[in-house]
């Protein structure tokens, strides 16, 4: 009985997660290019604040940063250019 409840909670949590992602996708479709540009600028300045607060982040090597850059860019690049 307990296992069934646990499984049903996971199922419901999965469905709620999918509904949330669908809602977010609908909201993102309403954004204009200006909204996206302003978001990117806010992320840039937020990153500058974080680096000023934690200057030891500047000691991360370039190879690690390049690997992280490609890792985070892989899915959007795939979706944009290669997915049919």
C-alpha cells in the first residue's frame, strides 16, 4: 500500500512538472527580442556582481570554462541547427 502511494506521488509530480514546463513554454513564446536582450544584460551584470563578491572564481582555468561553455551550449545549438 505504501509503495503504491509513493509511486502515485511520483506520477503526479511528473505530471505537474510537465504542466509547469508547458506553461513556461507558452510564456516564453510571448517574449520579444528586446525582452531576451534585456534578460541577457541582466544576467551579465548579475554575473559581474557575483564575481566581485567571490573573486576566487577568477582563478578557474580557461579549459574548464571552455568545457562548461560547450556543455551548456550543446542543447540549444542542437535544437536550433540540427533538429528537424
